[in-house]
C-alpha cells in the first residue's frame, strides 16, 4: 500500500466521491489559503452574507418598523433562530433561543440553576475546560457567598488531554448541587459521553449543563432524549455566524417555570412585553432567559448559515467531518518521525470536529504554517489545532496541509521564527 502522504490521487478520489463537495462554492474562502480554523471562527457563506445585508437593508428602509415589519420581524429574532437551531441540539423549538454570547449565557444559566443548599453546595467542572468558563464558574460560586477553592470542584485529567467519565462521575457526590461540563474539550477535541454523565448526575440528584461551543454544528446532540437540564454554545465557531455572533442556549421544558436569576425585559412574555409592567412575567420557553434586545447584526448572518445546516442535515455533516478527521489522523500518523503526534481520541463517538496535532515546537510550526497559507491555531503548550470543516474543506486541503507539516520540519523552516505565541493565537 502506498503511504497516504505520497498518494495525492487518493485525496482527489475522496473529493470526487464527496457528496458535499459542491457546498464549498457557497462559502467565501480566503484567497490562496487552506483554512483549518473553522472551529475558532467559521467562514462566511454567501447565504449568511445575504441575510446580513438584508438586515442592513431593512434598517435602511424600515427604521424602527423593522421590529414588526421586517421579513422576518426583528422582534422574534431570538425565538426564530432558536427554532432553526433546535434540530442541531435535539431539542424542541421552544427550548432553544439565540441570545447573548457563550460566557454571558453561562452566567445567566448558572446563576439560575446553581442553588446551593446546606450540605449540597458544590459545583463540579472540568480542569481542562476553556478558561472563560472556569473564571465564570468561580465567580458564580463566589456570588453565592462561597469559596471557589472549596466549592468549585475541578475534575482532573489523567493524561493532560482527556477526561475519564468515571472520574467525573466519582466527583458526583452527595454534596454537589450542579455540574457544568464541556461537550467537547477545546484543546484535544474529546467529546464527553453526555448521555451517561446526565444519567449519572440525575441519579445523584445533581443538575447538569453542558457548554456546547466545540460541538454544536459539528455533530448531533440529543439534549431532550438525554434529559440535559441546560446548555449553551457559540455562534461563531462551527455555526459560521460571524465574529462575535450571538450564541445560543437550551433549557429543558421541565424547567420552564423557573425564574431566571438575571432577568431583563427581553425575557418577558412576548405578547405583553410592551405593556411595560413593573413586575416580571417570564416568556413561556427558553426565551425567558434572554436579557436584553438582540444585537441584530450579530444575529442576522445566522439565518443564512442555519439554512445551510437545514439543507445538508447533521448526519451528512458529521459523516464528512469524520471522514476528514480520519484522513487527517492517518496522515499525521505518518509524520511521527517529524515529531508529530495525534492528541485527539480516535474512536468516533469520542471525537469532535478538530484534530489536536501535538509537537514540541508547536508555536513556531503554527507561524510557519501561516506563512505558507495554512491557517491553524495554537493552544498551549504544544497543540496545533486543525479543523477541516465539512462544508468547505476538501480532502486535498487536508493532504496539502500534511505536506506542509512535513516540509516545515524537514527543512527546519520553523526554526526561523521566534518562540512563543502571538496575542491571538
Ligand atoms: C469559544 C468559547 C467560549 C467563548 O466565549 P465568548 O463568551 O463567546 O467569548 C467560551 N467557552 C468555550 C468552551 C468556548 O469554546
């Protein structure tokens, strides 16, 4: 068998047999680049561009009347985009709303669902979680008058890359009130077994929420079936909603009667919001957790982008994504002599949408890759994250990226760059 690294025809063949190949033309790809950073900032589709321009045009034509007369009316933006997102997370339409951003939504939900009681005051999270989540969770514990050093339990990783579900479940003790965990780890790309963790938490009387920033849009979720209590995620990564785009949140129906801890008029009963009454009357669904007026231009691109998700369907998206990461992993395996190793789980159910390529010289290799027009990102201490995206990455892109990885190390090209990362890595 020919080594994959020497077999470009194989990559061409995979592209020829790819059912989603045509979607590449629906996106604006930066010229002369191989873009492998769609897990940090997804690219703009022509569809998303059109709905963003539409919003601007509505503002120009309608002014204030855009709230009611735009097509669709701005007033229902959060709910409508929530309805379009619901199939991606396995939820009913009224359980999802597009609002806020990831960290803000974390605060809104955790403030509501973290209700420490005497003898049950701890919050379980993951040591390897994204720092913003850790800062936010520690501050929520402190807001309850508790000491994060004692009451925020960070489950440790055994290998620095992944979490063992058994270790997390072992932390689900009787003194825990809430668990907030990533669906997929931002560095290694490991996907946690959310069904199992939810069942284990509930069996011990613990509520559980997930940060889906690194999985929503990349793979299917079944939040309703798993009975997850709440979740939140990012709009600008796999959902391709644009930089700083609104995020989304999910609240399971059984919690609809809860009073949001951080209330604002945008979470009010939609029929009566403009009664301007002094006492809060929450909307009937997850929309109740909205706080303030949606930033229209931070939402508008999602209409176009989510349309593409509906057109393709998550099954096909996930199948292509796995084929791309399978191929990338196999290529990186052939680069062991150059010092590269795969840090992402190989089993499909435990793998998200990106591959963590580890190398002792990762920061400098990332700079050399960028100089060659390959866009990765670097995550300390030694991870080159590469995310081939089902809609717009070809198998030939993956093949070429592996050629660049090899050429950089073989030629010592990375040694010309300064060590250390850039400000936005
Ligand atoms: C990207 C990401 C964030 C970003 O949060 P913002 O509030 O949008 O800046 C937070 N948490 C996780 C896990 C992420 O992946």
